[in-house]
C-alpha cells in the first residue's frame, strides 16, 4: 500500500520488508491462458443472463401450452352462452318527470296573482326529489296498487325456494327468504328492479323499472310517476290544512286582543275628554284652530274698518270729492248724487238765459250748496260708522285672544294624556294589522286546502311505453367479457409461470455449461499493464479459479465462516458500520472477491452497495447486469447520473458502482466530488463497501472518514507485520480494523466467478 501513513510511520522498514516479501512470494508462475469460444447456444441465452425478458421464450411457452388456454376459453364461451339463455329476461320501461317548481297562478288567491315567483331549485333539491321517488311510503302504495305481492317475481316464496339458494343462505352468501317478512321480500325485489336518478345539468328525474312482464314494467313506471305527483299534492294539502288550523286559533286570540285594545282606547279617551272631531282630531285641537281662525278674521276686519274711516275723514278734511267705495255704494249717497247732478243741469240750463243775480239762479245755487252739505254729512256718518265697526272688531279681537290663551293652556295640560292615547291607538292598530294579515293567510290556506288539484313541484314530461327488447341480460357483452376474461386469465397464468421459471436463481455450475463451450488455447504470458485497457469481448466465460495446492476443504469452510462472522458483527454494529473500506497489500482479484463475498452476506437483510475504486479486477463488471454501465469517472465528468452508475448484482440483491469504463482517467477518483458521492450513498444504503485495492493513488480522507477497515492480507504476511498494520490503520483514522486470516479465493466465493476475455 502507498497510503500516506506508510511513509510517516516509524516502523516503515519493517512494513516495507513485509510487503515486499508478500509481493515476491505471491507472484504467480506463468501459466497458459485459456481462451473460450462461444457455443452456438450462448448467443441465444445471452438475454436471460443480462436480466431481460425473453419474449421468444414466452411465445414458445404460449404455443406449447395452448391447450391450457383454448380449452378454458371454449368452456367459458359455452357456459356463458348457456347461462345468458337460461336467465329470465327483464324488460325496462322509463318515465321522466320535470321539476320546475312553478306554481299555477290561477290557483292562487286573488290578492297574490300579481306576484308570480319561481322557486330556485339547486342540484341538492333535485336530488332530494329523487329520494322522494325512492321513499318507502311511495313504494308501499305502488306495491299495493299493482298487486306486486301476489306475483312470484317479487315474492320468491310463492314459487318455492331452490335448494341451491337455501344452501347459499345457510353459508351466509345470500339472505334466507323465510327469515324475511313478506313486505321485506317484496320491497327488496321492488328496489332491485327500480332505478331513479337525475339527469346531469338538468331538472329531469328518470324513473326506470324492470320486470319480466313488459306491461307490468310500464304500469309500475307510470304509477311511480303519478304516485310521486299525488304524494306532493297530498303534502301541499296537509301543509295548507295544518296552516289553516293554526291560523284559525291565532285569529280568535287576535280578535280578543284587538277588541280589548280598542276598548282601552275609547275608555281612556272618554276619561281624558280627548274626543275626536272632524278630520280625526281632538275637540280641543279643533276649537283651538277655530278660535285662531276667528281671531285672524277679527283682526283683519278691524284693520280694514280703521283704514276706510281714516281715508274718508282725510277726504272730508281736504275738501276733495269723496270717492270711497263705502260712500259711493251707499243708497242715500247715490240719490244725493243724482239730485246734485239734476240741480247742476238745471243751473246750467238757467244760466244760459238768466244772469247770476237772478232769483232762480240763486235758488238753484242754494239748493246745490245744501245738497253738497248733505253729502258731506252723510260721508261723515259713514266714517263714524266705520270707526265704530273698528272698535267692535277690536273688542272681538280681545275676546278671541283671551279665548285662545285659555285653549292653549288647556291643550298644554292634555298633552301627556294625548301621548298615552296615541300609544294605546298604536297598539290597537298593530293588533288590527296582524289580525288582517292572519285573516288573509287563513283565506289563502283555506283556498289551497279546498282545491282538488294542488300545485306540485314537477310534471310528467314522458310517460313509459311498452318495450319488446330485453334490457337484461345483455347477451353479447356478457359472452364476450366472460370469454376474453378467461382467455386473458389463462394466458396470464402461462406467462407468469414462464417468467418465474426464467427468473429462478441458478448456480454458476449450472449456468456455465449452458452458456459456453470451452476450447483451451495455449498462449504466451503477457506482462500486465498498470491500467486495464478496454478489451474487445467476443464471449464471456465464467469459470471457477483452481484451488491452491496447499488448500483443503476444511480451510475453505473456515474462510467462509470467517466472512459470515464478520458480516454478523458488522450487521450488529448498525450505523457504526455504514462505511466499510476493503483494502489489501497487493492489487488483485482477492480484494474484489472478498468485498463481493462480504457484501452478499450483508445484502441478505440490508441495503448494500459496493463502490469499486481499484478497477484492478474485471469481476465487478462480470457479475453486473450491465457490464458496460458508466462509473464514478463518468459521474465526475457529468456524463452520467446516479441512476445510471448504480447497477445490480446478477445473483443477489447487491447494488454495484464501478470505477469507470475501461481506459478512464484515474485522477478523476481523487476529486473531492467522489467523497460527496459516497456521502450520498451513505444516506441511501445501510452499508457502503469501498473496494480500495492497494490504495496506491487514493486520498486517505476518502477511505478513512467515518469508516471501518477490512484488510485482505497476503498469505505469507507475518503476524507482527499484520498487527503493526492494524495499529497504523487505526492511527490514520479508521474507527475499527479487521484483518482477515487469508485472502478469499474464487473457490471460496461460490457466487464470485472469474472472467476470461477472448
């Protein structure tokens, strides 16, 4: 080994001497190389060795065992044809009901005809109506109406129960008809033949009924639809009847309450003298309004009379003609004015012939002046009468003002009583309104109760008709399904047996003669190159390696027992033995064979993977189901994924990870990413075995971190060198070191073949 601790140890000379001696004594003598030529049968059986399914073999197995497939299929065909012809056919009839939720407006009371409402029906409401169609009450009515209990089709007891059904009921496969009541038997048969469901995205309910008698199927389907509508009508009428009965009792109570409330109002009004006059107002308020109106009128009369008297007086004082309407409209003033006009006419007529000093002229002027004086006196009298009217109006205003003040005081004193009266009136009005509402609802409920055909939630849109085509059994589908199922089942059994035979575990001794035909060819020994180049493989021969002359059967058994005991100790260690590094003093097949043997022991009851970091032996590729799979080198270069680099062992549950394809660059194994890849495997597997070989160019941290070491020594290595090597490995960082007694040979590893490439 060329690990760093070998160069730093104080006993370096002793270890190097032990290693050199082991190498010298372990160098094998040149021997002829055996080249294998593939037999003709090897190419045909190659897919089976690589773990693939041999479709040609499966086809041959189906052809050889065609009798096991054809005979059951034909028997199933004949049996299904006979059974479907013996079964009593059933005929199906269908009726459809539309759930529209629309009430008949003409069946409503006159007060409600102005408001036509449509009840909203959601999918849950339609599903509830389906359950109403399937109700037991409706089922009993239909059974009674159509006399289904008298038909053997619905009551099997009427025609006798077959011994086969009695035996099936006895073992618990079916129900015993005699343990059921007649009603239960008929209902069971009724619901077995009835199917009701709602059409998707609609408000249509489909009612399907099957029977051996097509006419009976039609009658029952239509009876169910009609019975459903009758059941809804009865429910509506019962609801209206219950409402009318409840309302009648409430109306009687409300009438008494209304009478009591109105009596309290009138009694309080009479005690408080709050009598109601016109326009639904109290007498005090009405008097207050009338006095106020009279007061306003008196004030207006007073102001008018004073204004007219003042105007006439001003006219008299100024000597102007009196043109007031009261003076002009006076009868006396009208006659005086006419006389004045007549005198002025006479004066004018006489003045045309007589002089101004003529007695006639003087007389006329004297009469005219006297007449003007009378007019002024009469105007003064009218002015004085108006002043008197103003004084009278003023007195009336004073009287009305006094009365108004008294009425105001009286109204103020009765406000509290008026508030109580209004509260009593509101209570009486509320009771009266409630009574009127209940009376209207009672009239509506009474109207609905007396209607012979109450409104329903649905209507029949499609009635059932007679069908002459049996709905059960479907002969052709049943025969085809039974035949195809038997064909597939029998074929599947044959294929399953063949697959189990192909995937059965085989030993190396039985596989090797069938795969290859040996033909030894002697060749000159060739020096082995440090790096294995990619060989061109014509055929692969699996051959056990020859035993060493000094080995005996007892030694082989002891080494197998040693590996088994080591596996048990590692299994008992659990998580402390997740990472196991297998290394040796010299590269060769012994380290790889020891690793595979130990890994296969651990893989019997754990998840185990072997990581090949040595690449010094083709054994890993030989036992893999995919010898050309990529390895860690391709994973480091990004040319492959974890799923591609992990392969499976042919003969066990073991998983394998190779170092890389032949010719890869070993410097890639020194990358820190290799440590990350092994850490990822430690999280996924119970044990990770690292085949380190002689560890000539591998980093020490990659092998020692959280790992236990298993050393495969050379047979000639001395005991002191082995002990010193174990101490040095523990000092470097291994948690535990196990030294095997001697290398494992191919004859010891029963499942580890050696590959020779030709």
